[in-house]
């Protein structure tokens, strides 16, 4: 199987084959999904999977859209991702960001993500000045130095966010 497009009202679990090249899903009862590395979608959109609680994406994809998935708690993104959107994911608690200097956290990406209070960011990731507007984020653990953070030109304190520098966490492995 190289391509799968599913609109399924009752599917709760799915195991995607490694041979898959394209995936399109709209499955409201699906709780967890791992998208294999062979998937070649430029964009992965799981917006119709409203019951998702955990998403692991190994696929080489540049854009990840998980908007309004109110059940989503955990999202693990591939290093290839350069843009993503979690708008309205009210129960999101953990995001593993790509370790990719081309990644960018865009405007209001976390708007409505009130359960996401702390995030770990890799060094060099770009951040829009309004990236965290409307979110619950209070702490950013940044893997880079203070000098690297200052070069991003993002004033976290104006949003009430504390930044910790030179941060490395093994907690990410717990969610993989």
C-alpha cells in the first residue's frame, strides 16, 4: 500500500505500513497514530481526527497541521518539519520540536493551548513575536545559550514567559 485516504467515523486504531507514501485521515475516534518515515506528504493534516491524544510523526514532511484537536496531549514532530500549527489544541501538554535550524514557530501557533505550560526548544529555531499569544506557556527551556536566544529577537518577558538557557532534557524520550 502506497497511499491511504480515510474518512472513517468508527476507526479507533490503525497501524500504517512502512510502505506507505501518502496519508490522509479524517477519523474522529482515532486515539493515537504513528506516521511512518516513508510517508512523503509535504503537508500532514490530521484536523479531522478530533479524538487524537498522541501523534508521532516520523515522515519527511515540512508542514504539520493539528489545529483544533482538543483531545491531543502529545505531539512528536520530525526534524524535517519547518512549520506547524496547534491552534485550539486545549489539552496539549507536550510537543517535541524538530531539531532543525530551518524550523519556525509562527504567529499564534499555540493560541488556545492552555494546558501547554512549558516547552523545550532546540537552539536556532525561529520564533514569531506573537507565537505564544493565547497559550498557557510560562516557561521555555532553550537548548542554546543566552546569546543565541537574544539573537532571536523574541522578548519572552513581555508575555510573562521565563526562559532557561543551555537546557537539555531527557524527558522527551519518555514520550517517544
